[in-house]
C-alpha cells in the first residue's frame, strides 16, 4: 500500500521560512534551503517548534497549560508551563518533531518531579549541546526529512577528521513545499497569537529557553 508523502507542520514552516521569520540582520541568521535568502535563525527555530506543539494540542494529543508549583518546603510558588500528553498519538512519520514531542512529554511527566515543562521537552528533543543550538533545530528537521527520502544527504569530511552531513533540497520536495497548503498552519499560528496570547507568549519563551540551554559552554564559562 502506497503511503502518501506529506510535510508535517514543523517541516512546512521550515521549508517556507521566509513566511515565518523576519529577514536576517547581521547576527543569528540562517540561509533557507530553497533560496539564497537569509532569515532570523532564532525566530525561525521557535516558529518550527511552536508549530508542532500547537498542532498536537489542536489534535488533542497534548495540552498546554500553566500550573502552580510550590517551592522548597512549601515556601512560595511559581507558575510553570507544561505540555501534558492527554490523548491518542496520531501516526506522524517517524523522525519528525510531531512524532517526538508526545513521547517526550509522556516520559517526563512520569518522573518524580514532573519535568514535562515545555522548555525541558525542547531541551531533550535537541539531544546534545551545540555551538549553534538554533541551527541544531534545523539539522534535526533536515535529518527527519532525509530519513523519508525528502532531502538528499551526503557526509563531508574536513581535515580528514571532522565529518558533517550536508543536505540538499530535491526538486520534488521543493514542489511539495509549494503545493501543500500552508494556510492551515498560518491560520492556527495566528489564532493562538490572538485568542490565547498568554499561551502563545509562554510557548515561544519556553521554546527559546530550551534551545538556548543547549548552548555549548566553553572552559571560560566555568
């Protein structure tokens, strides 16, 4: 049986990055795969991850909510932002952000300290620290696309030691990104920003925190 080929919302955002992130300034910029245009890397990375969270909530797989957490010995409290796995998991393609987030949320909720806060989930999804954590977001999206044959990939060796995977957008995937309707993702993003501004603001702040926590530290930072 033929499995239909499609892009997940996070992949749509990434492959249409100029519609979700501002034109790049001097710093923190990333080049789009389908053009020479550069956009703001942190803004695009946040948009990619936010798209996955909100589509999962819309489908009833995750629930995004604020909860009070008491401090040590019951002194004081803080308002934390969680993503709870509450419903059946849709059959998202393996290796996609949409497939990963519910499992991470569920696993972290089972810990003794209920670590399924959005920033912790984001941090865990990124797997490891990096000198450019916002680029790591894009690398993981590209890895998932390549695993489904939607990007071409090759390993490049530098100085006979360092290996790096380089991805290239195929014409078929370029056309898929152009033909698959982007309006549902744009409308959902706009709805959250307007109808649930507190959730939208917290979601983006938590995603940014999770990504920035993956910034590789140098010896001088200790």
